């Protein structure tokens, strides 16, 4: 199948390549609406994770001793270093316990991979580990985790998987690193590549319920940070916040070194570096995602990079992709990501 073959009749618009990893996405008949996919996908229960877990606090900034909390699942010591290690990154106001993170963790573990569920700064109850806030530009944190764990465990093969905001971070790091080892592959599900466009989409009337949800969590977290670090933050000095753009303008820009929200959106967006990605990369994008937007210039840049496979589905919602197919393909995005990574990288110790 050529990179230009239209697949709209199978719920697809774009696919660069097709291999053994590719399966068409067929949404559940009652979930062909992006909002329904998003909401049901967010609340659909998952089986509890019952695999060995160790905690790792990784320093990501020596200047202020900022650390992030990782939940690690290592295969047996005799094969650990040679197994592909997936480092998973959640979305805005998510954590290592987000349902989609737990779902792909279980799949990757069953496939023989090491798995690291990384929390962004302050997430997963880790506010005490850093005096800073978290934002979409901290790709260096992901790189610090990759290098720390690679040195400590001798990892030969690392793949990054990010969802939404986490998708922007892993793509940004891949562009900044280009072909740097041990990174060998990347996958991003509904990544927030164009931050300004996504922020504005969240403020559309039809999406205000999502924006309010994010703002409630962000403001609660900011108040906790102000209580923990009163010498840095003052909730009393921040006026009413009515949109994500306003939060980014009055809080993120103020405390994280950006001129304003527009400066933050420009400097933190992976769209600026996707042309430099030099490892096999899969991007899944649902065209009915309620609030993730992609500008034409970014899409053109993705299609121009031969290392990137862009899969655009008509349906799927935001990080949901609930399929009518039974078994492993019920959560289509997770199944597709795992098939892609195992097909492109696999396990070096498997011979």
C-alpha cells in the first residue's frame, strides 16, 4: 500500500505504510461520535495491574533538584537489559495510573517488555518532589529518565509512548534527539502537537466541559503547590481563571519563564522539531477528537518525514479508540501501538 492510498472507506484518511502491525479501526456502532468515544473511553473500567512494581525517583533538573516519580516493571534480571523498554507518558492532569497507561502497560508486560510509567512533574501525588510546575515543554525530563534508567539498568532499546500532552513531549524529545541512542522508536496517541490550536479548541462552547475539567484539576494542583512552596507561589495574586489559555498566560508563563501564553505555545510545541525525528514513529490522530487540532503546515511536515507514520481515523475520540473488534483489539490504539513497536524494534535479546 502506498503512502497516498486513501482508506476513508475503512475509517482511514492517511496511512504511510501498511505492514503486519496494521489493522483497520472499526468503532463500536453506538460510539461513532467523538464525544461519546472520549467520555466512555475515560471511564471504562480496566483490570487491575498485578505485576511486580518498583518505584524510582529520577532527578530531572540538578539546578533545583526536581525529581519525577516512575513506576517501573522490570522483566527478570537475566533478560532485562536486552528487552525493549517502553517509557509511557500520560496527558494533561493524568498520571501513571491513568486507564490508558495501565492498559498499555499490561499489554507491553505480557509481550516481554520492561515498562516505565512516568509521572510528569507534580503528577501522581509527587508535588513535594519539585518546586516547579509542569508544562508541555519539559521534554528534557523525558530524556533525563531515559538516560538515568539506561545507565542504571544497561538498557539497549527504549521506545517512548505518549498520550495527548505526553504525545507532544515524546515527539519533541525525538526531534531534539534525532537519532540518539538508546531511543529506537516513538508512538504518540492523539498528541497535542499544535498547542495554541488545541488550547483555543478547548474554549469552544461545545468543549467547555473538558476545559472546566482540566481547569479544576490545574487550579487545585496550583493551590497545593502554593501551600507547599509559599515562597514561590501565591494563589492570592492570581485572579479568576476562565480558560486554559488564561491559565497558561497568568500561571505557566509567569512561573515557568515564558513571555506569555503565545510564547509558551510556540516554544513548547513539538511541531517545531518534528522534521528532525529520525527513528520509526507512529502518530495516531482521530479526526473527531473534540479538542486536538493540527494545522496544515504541521500535517505537511509529518507527511514529509519518511520516519513518521501518520494514521488518521475518521472516528476514535480523544485517546479512546474503542473498537467493535473483540479481544485484544477492543482498545485499538493500544493494540496498534504495541504491534508497531514490536514490529519495528522487538527485543534485541530474542536473537
